[in-house]
C-alpha cells in the first residue's frame, strides 16, 4: 500500500469507507508492533541463547580436560590448504601427549592443514581419555547468540508482514463486497433499468 493511499484513508472524503479507516489503523499498529517487537524478540532470544550456551559450555568443560599435544607427523605438503569456501581445511595428523599417569599416548586427530611437525596444540579428552570436541568458547557462544537473535527478529518481522498482507486481503474482500452491494443498488438507477 502506497504512503499516499494510506494518508488518503485517514482524511475524510466521499470515497472513504469504514474498512479503509480500519485497515489504515491496523497498518500503523502492525508497523509499530513490528518495529518494537522484532528487535525485542531478537535481543531476548540472543540473550537466552547465550545464557544457555554458556551453561552447556560450563558443563562440557567439567566433563572434559585439556592436554597439550605435539604434532608427531605433519600432513603431506600436497595436502589441500583451502577448501571451496576459502577456509583452511583440516587434515588427519598424528599427535602425542603425556597422560596423568606419565604414559605417552599417540593418536590421530584433525588439525588445520598448515601445522608442522613439532607444533603444539590443545586437545580435549573425556573421562575415558578419548579425544573429544572442544567446548564452545566465547566466540562460538557470541556467534550463536547473534545468529539466534537475527533469526528471531527476522521471524517476528516476517510474521508482522504476513499479518499485514492477510489484513490487507481481508479488507480488499470487504471493500469488493461493499462495492458490489452498492453497485447492485445503483446500477439499475444509473442504467435506467428501474423496475
């Protein structure tokens, strides 16, 4: 709906109907609601997601312990360094670390392709001394919170737009029905077909 048409529906005139006023007022209410609710939903969802992810990361850190491992066998020089998205790829690499009992453990894990023999890296182990994924760090939590917030705001704004479209279509049907009813009364007089 154009701004001129929306303004015209606020002004009194012979062609303005009650449904026009209702539609214009609902459009203003929906617009203001989306402008307030979408950012609010985004912020609340982002905070909630960050709190939840921080709690999960804390639990995960309690379940895991970190060790510093040394790269024993570096990846081959012809290993692909960058994938099709431009990110550095990870390749299988042999690493070695010393456990709590003083035993030397050798295992294979995936590390960035640019590691060299002798490089040190931090690995995470579970209570059975098996390699595990690292708990999410602050960067991961922040990115997840922003993503959740943007999605929540987008969905809220989308719901507002869909509601606006539905309201507009309902009002258009009411206008069409009203015009048809008035034409049924006016047409016989206008075309001189009065019974």
